[in-house]
C-alpha cells in the first residue's frame, strides 16, 4: 500500500513538472472574445443539455445531430396503477451551410440510426440517402453499403487552425488513473490572435469561420 502511494506521488510530481506557464498572457482567451462579442456562435454546443454532434461534409456544409428526449403518450399498465410516460430518445438532424446559413434538410429520426457520409458527400440516414450538393433529392440507400461507411471525424474534413506558438500543458488533474492533461493552444485567424483550452479547426480557407471541439462553430466578426 505504501509503495502504491509512493508511486502515485512520484507520478503526480512528474506530471506536474511537465506543465508550463502561459507564454502569451496578453493574448485574449477565446471565451473572452465571445463575451465581448468579437466572436459569435454559428452553431453552439450546449453543455447543459445533450450536446449536438457536428460532422463536416466539406469546408462549408455540415451535419448537426441533437439528441432529444421525447415523451410518448401516457398509458396505464393496469387500471389500478398510476399512468406512466415512456421517454424515447430521438435525433434531430439538420444539414446546413456555414457560409450562407441555409438549412438543406431538417428531420427527426430514431436515435438508433447512425449518420453516414460517403465519398460523394451524400448523407445517409438509415436506408435513406440525401444526395449532395443540394440534399433535396432523397433516394433509397443500400443498407449494406450504408453500414460499411465509417464515421467521419471533424479533423478528417477540416485542418487545424494556424498556430502562432507551440501549445503548452498548463496542468494535470487526477480524474482517472493516468490523469487528465489540460492544454492551451495559441491560434491565429487573419490578424486575430487568441488562445484556447481546446483545439480549433479552420472551416474556410479565406474566411473567418472556425470550429472549436467544445464550443461549436464560431465566426470572428
């Protein structure tokens, strides 16, 4: 037991020794720019409710999925028992354009149906395929084909935002056996410099839109 405690102490000490002080204290943090109205939300991730899942189809079109708890009709199991309400989880699906603000598609589907995107950027929901680039044409998809398409991560469609300084580790917290590393990234978009505690991705090559993994899609005014 003593050996384990000693090992834990040594590990914690080594991890903390790898941390660094903020190299650019005068550069504003992203949340401050949002608070000041210098950066605005295009699609916000709400940390209070069930978070939306954002997948980019290309550098302007994205799919947003938001889980919702839907109450079904109340029913009596037996006449002498109280009425109960079934709660079903649904996915609200929307295909949107960051630049134009246009919504191509908005549907609510069962949460068991995954969203897939093929190499042509068509969006597949269960056995329905919505064809790119307009997503107004709906055809029946081959379900076997749909199941074989892997999920696309944000960083497979978007590249990292330009960094003007090397990221640092600010601290470690002992939330699990290995500890959790807290980093600080230094980004630049156009002439604007800011720092962020989570990674940011460039949406448009010559625009002012970017994606933050914890906050959502943002725009520099």
